[in-house]
C-alpha cells in the first residue's frame, strides 16, 4: 500500500463502489415457495429437509405434526385457485389425485409451475416420487440416499412377511378393508386401491379384490360382508374413532356373522401411514404384518 501512493488508493475506492453496484445489479435467485398437496409428498419434503421452502400444505398433510402448523389450502381433491395463489408460491407439487383439474390449470395460467406426480400405489412409485421431489427441491443427492435407505428398510419388512408365511401362523389371512371416516359413508375396498396393494404386500388376501370382487370402493352391504368371510377387518384409526371404536365397527351390518366379527379381530392403522405410500411405507408394512400375526394368534 505504501508503494501504491495516495493516488492509487483514491482510485481503489471508486473501483470497490463499482464492484458493489455491479453485484447489486445481478439477478438474485428467487427463494422457492412450495405448496405441497398430498400428505405423502409433504412427508418426502420433510425427509429431504426441505421444509424451509414449504409455505402451504393440504389437509392430508398430517405428518410430521409440525406440518399441521403451516397454512392449509384445503382438501387435495377440492382445491381452490385463490387459496393456493394467496400464498404466492413458486411451485405446486401434487399427485394425480389432486384437483379439480380446472383449478390446477388456473394455477398454471397464473405462472406457477405445477408438478403432478404419479400416484402409483406401489413401493416403486414411492421411490420415483422421492427422486422427483429431490429434483424439484434441488436435493437430488439427498433424495438418492433416501431412496437407498428406504429400499433397505423395505427389503427388511418384506423379509419379515416371508418369515411369517413359513411359520404356523397362516400367511394368506382373509382381510376386509373398511373405509368408515363418516358414519353415513361406509365403504369396502376392492382391487386397484391403496388398501389392496398394502394387503398384497403383507401376504394377505383382500376378500373384496379377488375373483368375483370389484375395482375401487363400494358401499358396504351385509350380504357381501357375510359371503366374504374375512378373518380380519382392517380399518383406519380415523375410521375406528368415527365409528365409535371396536364396538362400533362390530355393529356394522353383517360383520358380527363373520369369523372376524365373532373373534373381534379388528386391526387399525393411521390413515396416512397405511394408505399414504410415503417414506413411512416400510414402517406401515412391518406394523401391519405384526398386527395380523397377533390377531390370528389370539
């Protein structure tokens, strides 16, 4: 500096000012503001530690519990464009189950990118959603690591199912899934449902999904329930509560006349854990397998 002299120092200050002005003129990367529609997608965002970018979720985003503190945009299937856009999002992520489609178009037309991910109710679908959310949030490497960890957990859960199939406890238990979140809307699950997929993974038979069964959900009828002869009735925790507990489930038409009803074999699991197909899927399978084994051994 001594060699530079006063003149050189005088020139240095303006150069620093120019550099600062130049940097200030550069476009600043816009912070992501993500609205997540779908409880499983929200779980993936948290698993990737990208929750700092979440500005809104739908009403199915129940886990982790802290997600319930975020602004909500309504139920996944009945969104409103105003509710979503009021959060000034830079990205909406949802599955094919989100809607109405007209609302998603309105959000796109407002300039907000909308990523609609496959709902694929299979473990492979979960891995693909993890990778897609990783790309959207700029966390491709953490997503790859998460997918690898989930694969290891899943292999372990499937291994326990196979062990049970070789034990004295029957592996192909006959299970009836009842969706009863509202007293006047009691449905049973057939083929191509999330419940059907989880029952297959657990080595159980969906009594409404095989030969003579049906696709999707249909209202419960006593004749069909009695003819199905389920060993176990599977419900969600929310459905169990809405029905008045185990006693309430056992009072459903026809159920008392089934093996499950006579032996009070009612198994329940939290709805998003059982049907969400999110990062807790290996946990859901392991707990379901253990619950079936316990019920049949009682």
